[in-house]
């Protein structure tokens, strides 16, 4: 606020004007409140979940003659409980799926398939793969896949044992338990683990093979086998048959069930060869086991040669 005051002296010859300036100072008002700045609240960093350890396992010796257990190791991180389902795939060298397994048997951190892997008698050459699939909510590390090679199979030399004109590839690991007769008429039986393969031969009729002739030849092997082993065990009675062929030769196939104590399922084929001889090929399980693919595969190598 500004006030101007004027004073006048009448008696003086020269008027004097005095100007007084009064300045009014405004009282300070309240200071403006500063605008607050936004500071973001730090988000806590999640603690990373440690991975589980997965490891495929195979024995050091991988042979077609020995069933292979499929196993895996699955170790959860310390203090972490996690569910898991483990499957396995076996792939051949051409990337084909040979077999799959569910590892449902568990012993602590070790998982195993109830079934065994039976590798082929004549496998593809090269590297085979065992791949473990662990279905879990945890990240995984380790060695879930590994490659392996299959050991070659060494076979018996049956030259001079079997009749000329036929072959049978019997692994050297198969133990000969029956050796009877000669190349003109006889038989051989080989055992391995819980199964056996046998071949019998004798001159046959020159006419077309009949069921009655096949039954006589089949029963003759039962008697010869019992005599060769020094026992008189009961033998299976054929209740059904199938007429088929083996390498184009007329054949009768007989499913068998052998009685205890070393009985088991089996198959016998009575084959009329191109030379009119009769060949009785048999594969069977020992005990109450199942007929293994290995013994069937060995029997299937029976062939006629030019």
C-alpha cells in the first residue's frame, strides 16, 4: 500500500512541498507444498527352483542273449517334493522306435520298468539310444539320454551235425542238453536261461505230408527226448493244430503245454522238406515262464539251403 502526504507552508515566500513515501510490505504467505515424486516399490525376486537330476541307466554289457533292465535315476532338489512320471523309449540306429517302457517300479530315487528289454538277435548295426522322459513340474538336468551298441552274437558251428541242406543259427551261449542220432536221423536240443530250442529229423514219406504222419513224427520226438534225458516225464497231448508252411514247405504247427515240473508253453512245427525228410522244430519255455521272443527268434532261423 502506497500513501502520499502533501504539506504546504503559507507564510513562506516559496512553498516547499515535502513528499513522504511510505511502502507497505506484504506479509509472507504460506509456502506451496512440493509435489511428491513417485518411487516404485521394488518387487521381490522369486527364488529360482533348483532342477531335478535325471539320469538314464544301462548295464555295461548289452547283449541280445540277456534281457536288459530299463532303469533311471530321478533325484529331487533337497527339501522339494515333486511328483514325476517316467517313461523310456529305445530307438534303433535308423531313429525308429524299437520299444517303449513305463518305469513304474520305484526304490527311493531309482525307477525301473517291470518289463525287460529283449534286443533283436540280428540288430541293426550302429548306435542305439535309450531316452528317458520325466514328466514333472520341476526343471531337469543330467543325462536323460545315452547311446549304446549291441554286442555281436557268436553262433555254434553245426556243420556235420545237422543234415545237409538245412541250417539253424544257435548261439554259442546256448547249452546243448540233448544230442541223439546222426545226420541221417537224430535230434539236438539247446537250452538258454528259461527256454529251449530243439530240432529233430528223419526220412519221411514221399507223398504229401498228412496230419497222421505229422502226429507220429511229433510223438516220436517226445519219446526220444525223454530217453535222451533219462526220464519218463509226461508229454503234451496235442489238442489243436494249424496247417501252414515254412519257406514254402508244407507244415503242421502244434501249440503245446508241457506238464510240470519243468513244463511251460511251447510250439512245435512238423515240416516236410524239399528232400521229403521230416523236420520237427520245437521251442518251449521251462517252468511256468512265458515263451521268450529270443527262443522264437532262434527257432525262426531254421532254413533250407539250395
